[in-house]
C-alpha cells in the first residue's frame, strides 16, 4: 500500500472521529458543558436519557443536577488503589506481571433548601437540567441545622434533668 493511500485512510479516520466528537458535543447545551460561575450562587447540571415519559426524564435530569450541586457543597470520598507486580526469571529472560485495581465511592448527603431549576432542555434523546442555590440559602440551612441541633441538645439535657429530679424524689419517698 502506498504512503499516499495510508495517509488518506489515516486522514479520513481522523476526520470521522473529529466529526463524531463535534456532533456529540453539538448535541449538548453550552451551559451543560460549562455551567455558569458566580460568587453568590452555586450551579449543578444533570442529564438523563429521554424516556417515554417526559416527566420522568425531567425528574431524573433534575435529580442528577441536584446531586451535582450537592457534591459541590459537600462530598465524602473514599478510594483505594491496589497495585501488584511480580517478576520471574533472570534478567535476560524475565517476565513481569502487573495488576492494578482502583475502587472509589462518593457519598453526598446535603440538605438543599432553596434550590431552583433554572434551565431545562431536550436535545437528541437526552433531557438536560440546571439547578442553582444561593450561598445565602446554604448559610440559612446551616444556621437552621445548628439551631435544631442546639434545641435537640437542650431537650436531651432537660429530659436528663427531669429524670434526675424524679430519682431524687423517689429516694426521698423511700427514706420517709
């Protein structure tokens, strides 16, 4: 095969891959690929495959966008990497075996009070969604959670004090 034919085939292959990439990227909204950035808001984006039920597709895309948003606020990451390497034989005729394994898990658990759906769009069998939350809403949620935790702690202390009082009264009644 001549060099020109090889070059032509390589060029056509690269062109086809490039066109495929451009076509796939063109089927996604720009705001999905590059979500907005702001000092007073946090954005999350999500996607789902288009389903027979438009509502289900929208709900899944919005849920994925909220998950993305929550992961930007707080995420617990656990990961593990194991590597194994073995070599046998002498230097001239050695054989090596290598094995690597990577396992990861991310858990998101955040209360998203005040998140809003700001954009939705259907493109080429996919449903896209964007949600946002203001940093003020996050601060208010944290403040409310702290107040609730303080109230629960106070209630537990009060219950403990009442139990102590009941015990003291029972002791007095036994002694009399």
